[in-house]
C-alpha cells in the first residue's frame, strides 16, 4: 500500500539506470578511440548528448512537481526515475569526460554535476531517515498543539505570579514576553533557543534588572528553584512549586519544538543547495557546449 | 366580530408571509401572527451579509412577494416593503400557544392572552422552534432576553447569562469584555460545550471576569424600583439561596422543537422519527379540516418552495382549482413515457403500479416523483453495474429488468412490473452487488437516496414492505443463489432485523449463541481477550456476515463482536439455516472455507498485537464507516505539503485536506480529510440536497449549495469548511520560477460555500494529493484494504 519512491514499480527505474550504466561502461571499455578517450569521439558525443538530455530532463522535475493537473505519471514515479537516472548520470557524465580533467569550463561543468548529484544522494538519505525521527520527536503532538499548550501554560503562570509578587512576577512575565523561537536559518538548523529573561542582578547594594539568555526556560527554572529553596512561607512555596511544574512542562515542549524545527530544517536545507547548483550547472553546461562547438 | 378572520396565518417566515401576501392581494380578511417583532425570524437570524440562495433553480417562483438570490439584508428589505404596499395585516409579538376548533370556527390563543378566531388556519412556524423560556415568574420582563444580537451594545451592566451550552458560554464571554457577568449552570460541569469555549471560559473565570454558579437554578425574578440595578434574582444553589442583583438576563436554553405544539393542535404525525412530517393532503390540509401546514414544518426546507406553498394554500382555501407550480416540470418529466395520459393520470398510474408506493400520500408521492427521474431504457441497457457506488432506488412501472445474481455463471433473475430494485445500495451505503439490465419496454423510476430516506422515515408501511424484500434477497444472493425462493421461506420468515448503537455488543466471547448476523448497514469489529486485554482482530463491513461458527456446531462464542457505527443486521436462526446447509453441501463447504479463512486471519492478527491496536485506532477515527480515506505514512512523509498545495491549486485555492491535523498511530496518520462515509452524516440536513454520492463512491457537494453550514456541523470528522471558492491560479512557470501562490478572491462578500474533498472527480488522473506526493507517503485506501494495511505494518 504505502511504498517509498525508491521501490516504485518494483524498482523499475533502478533497473533502467543499471542497464544504462552497464551498457555505457561496456561501450567505453570496448570502444578503442584513435587517440585518448574524450568527448570528441563518436562514443563521447553519444554519451554527452544523453547526459545533457538527462540533465535537462532532471531539471524538468521541478516543473512536473508543480503541474498538478498533469496526468503524465505520478510525482512519486517521477522522483523514482529522477533519483536512479540522476545517479546513472554520475557514470555517464564521467565517462563522457574520458577522465580528462583540467582547470577549464568543461571540468567545472562536470564538477557542478557531481555536486548536484551528491546533494541529491544526501537528499535521498534525509528523506529516508528523517521522517521517522520527526514523528518520534513529535510524539503525537502537532506544532499547533504545542503552541496552544504553551499559551495555556503562559496564561496559568501569569495568574499564579499575581499571588507571588516581585521578583517572580517580573521574571515570569519577561520570560513570556522575551520568548523567541525559530528565527533565521542558522538558528533553526542549530536548534538554538534565543529566548531571554529579565533577572535582578545585585551590583554591590544597588539592584538592577538585566536581560540574560533563557534557553529552553532553563534560567527561569534556576531562578524559581532558588526562590523556592529560600522560601519560608508555605503558601508562597506551594505557588512556586506549581509554577516550577508548569515551566518544566514548557521547557519540555520547547525542547520538542526546537528539535522539530531543527529536524525539519535539516530535511529541507539540502534542496537549497540542490536547486541553485542545478541552475549553475545548466549555465555552465551551456557554456561547455557552446565552447566545444566554437573551438571545433 | 373584529377579530374573526377568514384565514389566520401563524408565522411570518417565507411560507407564512407569502400566504399573507396572497390573502392581502385578494382582499381576503386575514391576519398574520408573528411571535417576534419582525418578519421572517429565521432569515433575520442568518449571519449578517449572508448570501441567500434561491434553490432549486428549476422551480419557478409563484408568490405575491419577490424573491431572488441576494443578500439577507436586501431580501428582508424587499419583503418589508412589499408587506407594506400589499397592506398585510400583521400582529407582532403574537406567539400562538394553542389552536383549537375546526373549519369555520378556530380559536387561537397567544401567550399574551389574546384570542383570535378564524375560519381557516395556516400553520407556517418553520422548524427552528421557539426559545425555551426560564419558567419562573418574570420570564417575560423586558430585561429578560432569549437572544443576543450585538454584545457590544451593552456596557457596564450586571448581566446574568443562563445556560450551559456553547451559545450561553459564547454570549457570556463576549459580554464579559464590558460588563460584569454571571453564568448560571444547572449542573456541575459544562458537558456539552466545545473544547475551545471551555478554555476561554476557564481563563475568564480565573481572571475573575465571569462568575459561574454551578448546580444552580433561578427561583425568582423581582423587579427593583430603587437602587442601582433593575432586578434581583434569587438562585437556588447547592449551598442554599443566593440573591444576585442584575440589569439584564440572557437565557440561552435551546429551542423547543415545534412538534409538541403541532400535535397539541390535533395534527397527526405518522410516527416518532425525528424527521417525520405531518400527513397532508394535496392542498396542504392536515387531518384537522381547515388547518393547513406549509413551509419547513411541512417538510419543504427551502425558501422558494415555502413561498410557493404560501401562495397555493390561499388559492386552495378559496377553492380555486390551480395547478401546482410544478405541473409543467412533471409534464416534461413524463414527456418521454409511452403513456398517453396527463400529469395527474400518469402519477396515478405509477402509484397504482408500484406496490411499495401504494401507502404513500399523494402530496408526498408528487414530491417524490418530482425529485425522481423517469427512464425508458432500451432492452439490454445496463441500469447500473456491480461495484458502482450509486445508491438510488429503482421501481419498475412497466416491463421488467434482469439482475445478474451470479457473476460466475451469469445467472439472472427477472424483476417484473410493480417491483423494485437497488434497495441494497440504498440501505448498506456500499457498492452495488449486482449488475442490472433492462428488459423489453421497461419504464423505471429512479428515486434519489435522500428522497427515499425521507419517505422511509415517514411511511412505516413502505419501510416494512421494502425490508421484507430486502431480507429475502439478501439471503438469496448471499447464501443460496441456486435455491428457489420457496426453499428459503423458512429461513426468511424466521429472520429479523436488529439495530445496534456504536460500541454495542452483538455477542460476547464465552457466551453461547447460534445466531448468524448478516450486516446490512454499518460495520462490526471482532475482538478477543488476549493477555488480559481486548484485541481487535478483524473488521466486518456491510454485506458480510459473522457468527457462522455457532451455526456449524460450536455454540460457545470464541470472540466478541461489536458495532463500530450505527449498525443493522439481518439475524438468522440456526435451525432453518442448518436445514439449508444440509440441502446444499456446496454451500456448507463454502461457509466452512470462509470460516477457515477468517480463523487463519485472526490467528495471524493475534501474533502481532500492534496490528490489533492499529485496527482499533483506525476504527476510532471513523474508518469503520469510510469508503475511501487518505492515510499518510509518517515514516515516508517529508512534510513538504505538496499534497495540500496540489489540492488547493486544483480546487479554487482552498485545500480540502489538512495534512498536519489529525491523529496518528504507529506512523499511520489520519489527516483531516473526507472519509466518504457509507452513510454520509453531512447529507442528513442539506436543504437544497446539494450533497450526493457518485457511482464511484465520492461524496460531493454540488454548486447549488446555499452555504447554510449544516453539513459543516453535521460532519463528525470536521472536514467541511465554508470558503469562498475561486480566485486565480498563477501560471505553471510563475509558480516554478517565482514560487507564485494562488490569489484569493478579492471580494470580501463573495458567497461562502461548503467545500470538502471531492476525490478530484473532475480531474481525469484521480486524486491530486496522492499524485503529487513525491515520496509515496500519501495513499487513498478503502476499508477492504485495512487488514492488508495492518498486516503490512
Ligand atoms: C443558516 C441557514 C441558512 C439557510 N440558507 C438558505 C438559503 O440560502 N436559501 C434557501 O432557500 N433556504 C435557506 N435556508 C432554509 C430556509 O431558511 C427555510 O427553509 C425557511 O426559512 C423556511 O420557511 P418557513 O416559512 O417554513 O419557516 P421560518 O422561516 O422558520 O419561519 C417561521 C416563523 O414563524 C414564527 N413562529 C414560530 N413559532 C410561532 C408561534 N408559535 N406563533 C407565531 N409565530 C411563530 C417564527 O418567529 C418565524 O418568523 C437556510 C436555513 C438556515 C438555518
Ligand atoms: C544533474 C542532476 C540533477 C539535477 C539537474 C536535478 C535537479 C532537480 C530539480 C530541479 C529538483 C526540483 C526541486 C524543486 O523544485 O523542489 C530536484 C529535486 C530532487 N532531486 Fe534532483 N537533480 C539531479 C540529480 C539528483 C540525484 C542524483 C538525486 C538522488 C540520488 C536527486 C534527488 C532529488 C530529490 C530527492 C529531490 C526532491 C524531491 C522533492 O522533495 O520534491 N537529484 N532535483
Ligand atoms: S464530509 Fe464528513 S460526514 Fe460527509 S462523507 Fe466526508 S467525512 Fe463523512
Ligand atoms: S505530499 Fe506526501 S510527503 Fe509531502 S506532505 Fe503530503 S504526504 Fe507528506
């Protein structure tokens, strides 16, 4: 029923790619060019043409993916073909070069091709491993449910601190206000929590409020447990304990959310290499073809 | 006498207003009694700016007042104006509480104590019902309200809201922004309220913005003449009596359905079904001579129908012989038939010929034919095919049809004039189980499912006749296609129908019993106690049977069987069944083989407990009544949302599935998306009948949706949204190169319609979500595949 794109139609495209690779390797070995093997022989031209067409077709996947009315196969089938034929390109393109590398536009095109393919392989790996990790980390929650519960905790916490007064109230409220998650790509991928908090810093005898980091509410928890350990009033202690329980739950949710953002980011970020590299590859490929014909 | 009228019309909705309009136009002495102080309360209560639709489009309007699709405000304004120019005599705040007497001499009482006398009464009070009153002295004081239109109208008042439902909570919350609010609940919790409202209420209580009195009820309301407040309420609470000063009381205690009142006027209903409608004649006259019933109360749920009836009923009262407005429609419907008869004669012929329609009253029957289609297929034409998902009901007016009862041998049986077929699909909600071919010169009536269900709900005799035939045919096709019907008579006569509520046990493991259940609608689970827990082993859909082990000799039940959704089974006794098996050794072998297959499947399920857990999880998500559901394998899904984007792009910009929402178990995720239920709850209460099911099973909403939102609230799975459909889809290349997104409709007031998954019926390639999923995570499956899915996992 559910089946990965890797095993689409019993791995049909894997076999197609394998035949393609084997036949070109055989041809390469069997073929005895007059001089050195290179792109200029008839086999070189054939391999080059096939490889260039493949690249154009592989790029076209970005179009097919968004052509929702298309009845030309399914996106899953296309991806299956994309992955296997894209992989075979590594062999085809390299054989086409005849292993003649240098500091020139031709080798740049080959290099970009390899990079696109390598990023593609990495993509397949994350698509294979990450979905399950995400599910496990989510543990039945959705982001919406997490945010809703956090809002709920914040609400309850702000009611409780009304009965506690300073400094707990200012710390708790500022922790809610200075809460920040996500942010730029870097923060997302490293899973850093940029939340902050206001705490009282005593400098000599003068008290001052300063803003400090509060990753996954840890600083707030430290401060609250500190207050609890010094508290002598049983009613205050009970309220503090209730707060600590709530904030601990929030900390757990935060960690879950951060991990979710990080995992999801990692699962997507490679495409941001794959696509620009594809564009660069197309440009150099054009240059490569034009220059070959020009110098001919 | 001043207050003696030729006709009194009760209720100023579209039906009553139109009747009053015609009466005024004809200078008939009349009065229109309306319990509120404005016309058409039901329409007034639509949401502001609602686009009111004029369905059914094919029906012409016949009324002294205008009506066309348009905004609620425009329609109400036009009616108001016409009511004035026609000089309709309206009596406001005239809540009629009793009607007695008969033609020529009726007496009506209003709540305010007024008495009105009339020769004829037209009852047009709709179905919305009147708000339930507080039931204590002072309930009618001006500061006691039963509705809240604009909460921001009140500032700095002390307001008491009474009720425990969502409307009470929502009113209390809205009012608590600017007022001091108390909320009175008769019980100790808000059991009926939505989760979201409860959270907000909890919050408001914590912040001291609302004070709730639990276990409390009003005992008395006293008006205060001095002091800061208008009145003082005495509450009986768990801790004794409490006095609360108030400026306003808002009671939200739900509506009283009008049925009791209608019965108290002497009008009969055919049975106790909730959707039963009174028995009426052709002229909309009830069993009480001179008392007429029209509009929604008479079972016609749309404005245009209601208005037409208003006009017609006055003509009937005056004894004018007018042809119903649908006469031309029927004439056209009958035009292809090989009879040389007028409309009335044709109707009569059909009703006389078709046995099961015999007991239907003529008004109902006319409506039924209006909604049905007539067919005159050529000999050998396919009427429907095996495995189609259609669920209409066919009757043979003339000629005959042939049903293929055994696909392997091609064996057919003939169904002749006066009989019906297609009842299995109608009742089970599942695929057709046989192909039917037209015979020579046959004339058929095809009646849609909704119409049939309405008929079955109000005509017990029709239901009984159909059920009888159903049992016979079900047993014949399931067990004994080769026996003659006479051979089965013992078995059929001893069989009976039984209904089960969701979760109800048919029989439990360890009990003794030898009855066989053939599921005719709904579905069942089979479970056993293993290692101290109940484990679900299999799922039995409509059309299959359970309990055969008892028949074959082992009368101690080895598993428990439970209904998943509302379920009905044909129960067969072992005696006559065993006799049948003895006569037919082939059948016996077949039953044994099926049993063995089931035992084998159970054994393999027992080997993996997660399988059972997954199966019960799927059942809890309503898949026990699904015909096709979208499931996502979370271990493959890369959360790219391509499925949602594909859906939105191919459906006017609104995705009909919410991928992330919805529960998961063992990496199988059930997103919020239509399950295409066997008996769609959404269809239950759709005034223009816009929801239907296609031959291939999809439940779809047609363009004549009026946006009333009934289906949205009836769907238990929350998959219907009200949305503006349209806008523009950017070209493929601007999407590929610039990531352009669907542009929403600009017009804020464009009508909203109900939208949901239609399985991409209009797309050639099938569901866009599945075709757009790059990883193979999204699949659509039918219940037959659940077990396979479970075993795969
Ligand atoms: C949200 C919603 C949207 C809808 N949208 C559409 C649409 O777009 N198009 C469409 O065609 N239909 C629509 N309908 C259906 C339509 O509103 C009804 O079919 C229609 O109002 C029925 O008319 P009626 O005259 O039978 O009853 P109602 O309109 O219900 O009128 C009954 C009147 O009787 C009064 N009354 C009740 N009891 C008494 C009493 N005891 N004494 C005196 N007066 C009494 C009431 O105050 C009311 O004014 C919609 C329904 C709803 C709920
Ligand atoms: C030169 C070779 C290749 C080119 C030009 C290329 C190009 C592309 C393009 C244009 C997309 C569409 C991205 C988008 O629009 O969202 C894409 C997606 C993808 N490619 Fe490649 N690709 C190549 C090779 C490979 C290889 C070898 C693999 C794997 C082994 C691979 C794996 C993928 C995957 C997994 C996706 C993502 C599918 C999705 O999430 O929708 N690609 N590629
Ligand atoms: S909309 Fe809801 S009730 Fe209707 S078929 Fe779909 S899931 Fe069932
Ligand atoms: S298209 Fe497939 S992979 Fe993407 S979100 Fe939907 S189910 Fe998941």
